[in-house]
């Protein structure tokens, strides 16, 4: 019994040894790599399907390589869809009328996105470094899909166009153009096609052409006018005139919400101001602070087509669409009638009337330098009345001082009201004698007039 057990153990040990030896000497044969399908090697051609194939690099796109490949395959498929501009398309019309250049039309056309619904993934292939995607869509299914989409777009565009008709009747310029531009841009994916549409009333329209025609008609009928042949700035209106400007649209009715800019020369540079016509088609323009030295000043009133462009639409395309409606500005001359002055002064020195009129001469010289005429009292627009006298300011260290009391009053001759006045009693002259001190005080009073008072005086009326 013991002997049999020993034999059995020896046999088992021998078998295990043989088994281990065999295991160590066996080699593993690696699995064969899957060869790429034919569509990877050569792009298929099909008469029944649009096809797109693309590859993405796994190292460059470690997370989303599959979606990148699919997206690129769809773009590849989109490039195989033939797009051509038909004879009666909106783009062709814009080229013919030189609204769009050929390059510009091509740019608009190529930026139109092609979206594929219900495409199928016909195959995928990947290896260690690459991921390939093969997508396709039936040409018939695609055309049906496009027909449905186009019909929906045409309906949406027509609803916007229909909404614009009432504002058009009312000459509501901004509202009408906003709706029409949005209607036109709704059709933008199909500007290269002929877009026939039958209205609920049975009228057949080339819809985008009709929308554009309405835009042009509205803008070309805009006219601006002014009842005055010129703007007169005079002392009587204090060189400030509010001028009503009229804007009309279709049939001469008031144009409501029409954007304009206006500009005229001022003391400081200013940009053109933006305005919009009210419900009466009016704009009230304040003309003020026009410099007297301005050469042939004028008010320019310009239709602002850029202000009609909605912020959510392509600005460059809209500018091209509206540029044909640009009109010459309304130009109104500005005539400035300079005021005339009468100058009178009472100048004393220590209570005694002097033969000199230093201050009166100073005022007259200042006015002449600015181009203003000095005339008689009854003809002048303004009176300038000066009063001045000196008094003894006392003795200090052998020097005698004089104090000048000076007053200027500007009166409006038409309305008999004071427009400006100023006075002082602190102008001090110091010399060795009293008469010389008084003369010194008058010299300083002259400088006070030239440097301060007379400039302030003109600012108060001009």
C-alpha cells in the first residue's frame, strides 16, 4: 500500500515537471490588426447619397476624437452639395445692380451653413492613432428636408414682411425698416435661390426681391426741408435759434422715427448729433455758440441710414443693402449779424473830470479788434456805460497810492435790461506823486478791462 502511494506521487511529480516545461517554451502569437476598409483608402462616389469622410488624430483630440471626426465628416459632406446662384436669385440681382460685388456675393453664399438632419453613420474605423468617420445622407431625403425647411423659412419671412405693411402705411420709418431687414435676413440661407411665395391672397411674389424693393422705396421717398432759407443769428435772438426741420415720406406724409444727424460749427469741436423725427415728422435743432469768425457757417442735416441697422444683423451686409438710399444732406446757411455797441464813459481822477478817456478807448479798441462796430446810442444793440474815479490811498515809505473805483454796465437796448455788470474799488496805483499814482491805477484798470471784464461781457451775450 505504501509502495503504491510512492509510485503515484512520483508519477504526479513527473507529469507536473513536463507540464511546466511545456508552458515555458510556448510563444504567444499576437492578434492580427484589422485592415482599414475600402472607404478609408478611397473616397466612395454615389449617385444616390451625399457622402462625407474625415479622420481625427487621437493624440491631438484625446477626449473628443470621435465627435471631431464626425463634425469634419459633415463639413466634408456639405462641401459636396452643389450650390449655385440662379438667374433670378436675390444675390444675382444685387450683383447686377452693383449693390454686391461678385466677391461679396460669394462671401455671403459660402458663409451659409448647411445643416444635415437624419444623416446616417455608414462606418467607423480606428487604430491606435486615428479615428475615421463615414457619414452619408440620401440625396432625395436631403432635398425633401431642404424643401420643408425652406417652406418654413419662407413662411417666417412673410409673417415679418406682413407685419411691416401697417408701419409702412403710417410712414413709421424705423419700425418698417427693422421688420423688413429681419424678414430679408430670415431668407439669407436662400438668397442664392429663386424664392417664390404665394400669399394668402393668391399673389405670387419673389419674396426677398419684394422685401428689398419695399426697403428701397421707403428710403428713396424720404425728404427733408426747412421753412427758412437761412438761419439768422442776431443780438435780438441772443445768437440762439431753434429751427424746426421737416421730414416727409410716402405721399408727403410726415416720416415718423426717421433717424438723422445734424452738425454746424461751434466754438469747440463737436460730433454730429443724432436725432429722430417725432410723430409730426419734425426735428427741433438748437443752433447756438456759432463762432463769429466761422467761414460760411452752415447747418447740415443728414439722413442716418446706419442708425436703421438692427444690432443683431450683419452690419456690413446691411450697409450695402441701404447704401443705395443715401441722399445729399439738407444744407441751411447760417448768417451771423454781429451786434453793434454804443460806448459812454465818465472818467474822473480824485473827483475831477479828466480830458482823457483811457477806459472808453480801451473798450472801443477791443470791440474793433473783434470785428464789432461802435455806433450811435439809438442805433446800437447794446450800450456800454463806464464810470471810474480815483481816491487817495495814503502815504507809505514816501510813496503815494491811489485807489481806482471802476464800474461797467452792459444794457440790452431792445429789451432795456442789464446783460452784464461788474465793479471794483481795489485797483491800486503807487507812485511818488498823487496824479502819477492815479494814472498808474487807470493803467491797471485798462488791463482789467482787456483781460477779464470785456471777455466776460461778450460771453454773456454771444
